[in-house]
């Protein structure tokens, strides 16, 4: 399954990035039930355009106090976009005109060798402002695309230009079917230490300071007779003026790494315990339908008794109630404790997220489930489920054909999902359930 391309939006404050982001996203912003904090930030969304499906990431939301901070923040924006995106959309303001910051950011973006679409916003009257648009050729980023985000003029041409670049980037990434694993989690939880231990070399810089990983590095690993690619999610160096942005940037990078991956390993600090940010990052992986493993790191660093592990498991299950399918492994990235177990768990998840079940076998489970717990009814009309079939993997996706979608209550569909898990396992992978109406013969 090929991954969705990623488009990052970069630009100075007040050029209209948020308006463009919201207009592109429309109603497509993913809503995850019972997943805390995932949709509140509105950092990313799925976009459909002429049979192209891609993820848009907003690197904006910066309102600094001085010009020095503007340039510093813009540099981080540009670096984040370069690391994470397949295509970069650079937004400028026709009314303000070219600024020194625009020139400096353009220099950074140009060196990335990634496709850049230059979007000139606030062109509300093209006849009047067309010559002002031409000024932006001076950035050396190709043809400026005029846009009025407020009036929704020029969006089609802009989207056409963006999707042109997808195949050259994403198809170049499509290697042989090697399982890709993203190591995700808060800064300083031990992501780089884990990859160093797996690689057996100090390939990534590890520091006691949170967020010292600057680049997202893909590491090829052979374990046993299997080959894997590990994706380390980049952190961000702390600077006094931008501390408040660190969490947002780490989440942007996590979204991009998760999108590239088949499986995510969410690392949790055993000393600190599971936090709200852990739940937020886990929710993104769940939302994207990725296989998931929870790795509790630094397990050797805490005092334990016969109840410690059970208490920790209970806390994780409560906090990540929407992700009870994810297996939990207690490890130490520093000592290598249970690294072998982590690889065994990865291989189990690979098998489960690519598992295909014959339609006849699925429907045996479905009919048994309906016999044990009758489908719900509303105002005298009862839900009928005619049959169910599997249509995709990664994640395993099932279509239920019913008489009325409105009667297919979330709780009953969850019941059917649980029966599938009882019968076939599917440990480590979310299941996707699609409801389709079909008229009775």
C-alpha cells in the first residue's frame, strides 16, 4: 500500500496560511472518537482532489514579537517542511510584497531540492494585482500561483500544480516491500537510544537534553532473516524564545513519520509514566490506521514489586482505551532488555495487519455474533446485516452490507469488530469497518 503524499504549508505570519489550510481541508479533518487531543490542534488534515488523496500539514501558527524571532521561527518552519514533506507550499502575501524573510526562507527551501509550489495569496483582484504577482519570480522558485483564499479564486489551479509533483516524489520512495517502523514519542524518551542499540552503533546523537535529534533518519536493519527500515522522528533543539512551539513541531514530524510507516512503536518513559502528549501521538497513529506497539522504556530504572507491571498496564489501557489492540513490551533501550521481544512483536503485527480472511469464514463469525446479540432496532425498524467481506489490508478493512446505515449504531459495529478480534486475533492493528446500504432482493 503506497503512502499518501505530504504537503507542508510554510509562510510568514498573516499571509493567510490558516485560511488556505482550512479551505483545502474542508470537512475532511479527521475526527477520532474517544481519542484525546488529536483534532484540537488542527495541524494536519486529509485532502481529496481529482482522485488524489494527500495529507496537508500546517507548520504555521507563529506570532512572534520581533523580527529576529520571526526569522528564527521561519527557519524552523522551513526545516520542518524540508524534513517531512513531499511537496512544500510556500505562501507569500501580494499586498505586503517581497520581504527579506521571504528571500531567506526561499534560499533554505531551494537548497532542499524538493518540489516547491509558490502561492501568492490575497490576489482578490487579478486585473489590478497581476503585475504585483510577477514580482515574486525574483524568489527563483518558479511560477507564482495567484490565489484569493478568502474568495476561493485560484484554488483549483493551485491544487493541480501541487498534485503534479506527487508521483516523482512518492514513487521514488516506494522500495521493495520492506516493513517500515516509526519510533514515536515525546522528546527525550529514548527513541534514538533504541535505534542505536538496534543498529549496534552510535549512528544517532543521544543527549540528556530533550529534542536534540535534528534530522529524521531512516535506518535499514536486518534482524534474523527479515529486513526492516526504522524511522526516527526528529526532535527540535530547545531555544528560550521557541519553547512553546516544541510540542507542535514534534507532532508535525510525528505525523509525517507515521504516514511513511507501516507500524509505529510508541515509546513511553517508565519513570515519567504515560502522559497526555503520549495519548495525542498514539491517537494520530490510530487515526492513520497504522499497526501499533507500545514500548515502555527505562523499565530497568524503576523499583518494582509483583504489582508494578499490572498497575502500569492498567494505566496504559485506561489512557489509551481506543488502542487496546496494541501489544505492550517493557524494554530498556540502554541495556537492550527485551529488544528481541520487540522484534518478535513487530513480526506478529506485520502478520496481523496483512491477514486476509475468506468471505465465507467472516460471515460464519458474523452470523454467530448476530445470533448471540440481535442487531438493534429503531422505531420498529431493525438493522439487517446481509453479509460482510474484507476489501483491504493495512489496516484490515471490512465492508458490511446493511438495509439502513442509520440503524448501524457505533456500539453494535464495535461489537462485531470485537467478535472478529476474538476469532482472528488482529493483535497490533486497528480494524476499519465500512457500512454500505444494499436494497433487499
